C-alpha cells in the first residue's frame, strides 16, 4: 500500500519527464520506489529525500540541473512524508 502511494506521488506530482498521461509509462518511476520508501521510513530529512529525487532526475534519468526542479523535489519530499504519515494513522 505504501509503495502504491509513493508511485502515485511520483507519477502524478513529481514526474520530471512528463509521462503521467502515457498509459504505457505508468511504471516509469517504479524502480525508484524502494529507495524512496527506505529513506522516509529511516527518518531522512526532507532535504535528503529531495537530494535523492534530484539524483534520480540527473544521474539516472539524465536531466540537466534545474533550480525549479530543486524546489519541486523539496515539495515532493514533504508530500511523500505526508502521504505515508497519513497512511500510518
């Protein structure tokens, strides 16, 4: 259930390559879910999660650095933490 929640945030809210409308690409970010889940459950700060999302975008997906994405990554890190906290209550 937690992995599905992370999937939904990554594909619908983070989506750095803009594939959320493509039915064939709905699993595009699924390989990154376990590490994101682990960071959150280990209590990583939002900045650490945001840095990990940036690592994914730049180093694994191959996108250039972007100050706009930096802000988005932090917002998504906070959102991921909120979603998982809500699930645990």
